[in-house]
C-alpha cells in the first residue's frame, strides 16, 4: 500500500513537472514546423522536384501542427528560457488573430496542395509563411 502511494505520488509529481513546462512543449512543436516547412520550401523553389502527393502530405502535417502550439502558452509562462513576448498575454485579441490567420492560411494551403496546382500552391505557401513572420515580428523576441 505504502509502495503504491509512493509510486502514484511520484507519477503525480512527474506529470506536474511536465505540465509545468509549457515552454519546452511549445518549442518542441515549433521545432517540428521547421523540417516540414523546409521540405515544402524546397519543392516550391524547385530545389527538389515537385511531387503532388508528397507536398500534400507535408501540407496536411503542417495543418495539424498549426493547431498545437497555442495550448502551451498559459498565463505566466513568459519567464525563463523563452522568446515569447509579454504582448501575447497583454494583447490577447491580437494574439488570437495571429493564430487564426495562421490556421486559416495552413488550411487553405492544404486545400490547394490536394488540388495540386503548383502556381496556386506557390502563392499560398508564401501567404502561409507571411503568417509565421507576422506573428514572430509581433510576439517573438529577435
Ligand atoms: C501566432 C504566432 C506564431 C505563429 C503563427 C508562428 N509562430 Fe513560431 N513562434 C512563436 C512564438 C511566440 C515563439 C517563441 C516560443 C518560446 O520561445 O517560448 C515561436 C518560436 C518558433 C521557433 C523557435 C523554437 C525554439 O526552438 O525555440 C521556430 C523554429 C518557429 N517558431 C517556427 C515557426 C514557423 C515555421 C511558423 C509558420 C509555419 C511559425 N513559427 C508560426 C509564435 C508563432
């Protein structure tokens, strides 16, 4: 009984420690953005040949990733090893708008990727990257 209690206490503490580190959780998601966007960028630029199915797969991954980081920005998580600007919490409506713009852009990118028109893909890939840049400009430290 005592052993079980100790074990469940340890588990509880471990899960709290995990939950208490939203900074590394959100960074982990952003790190996953990089190879996906990088591979798409290469195809858009023609460094690697455009492959409709491969690009659509990447666009689908990106659309899924675009749902994830925002849950890891709880109030008070702007201390420590983070580049998040305090405006995330002081201007919540603007922050939400930046998130919504980004989600809308990635959703549209997935759509055009599935359709497979490379010209439309190029335009929408650029528009999507703009939503990354715009948010970083306002809400991430350089
Ligand atoms: C709505 C705002 C927003 C959008 C959109 C956004 N980011 Fe970020 N990003 C951030 C913030 C805030 C941080 C800083 C996180 C921290 O240090 O706690 C960040 C950090 C990062 C990092 C650094 C992670 C690390 O290891 O420290 C990368 C890479 C990144 N973003 C890539 C992207 C890419 C690529 C896109 C678009 C496909 C994107 N982001 C879209 C807000 C955003």
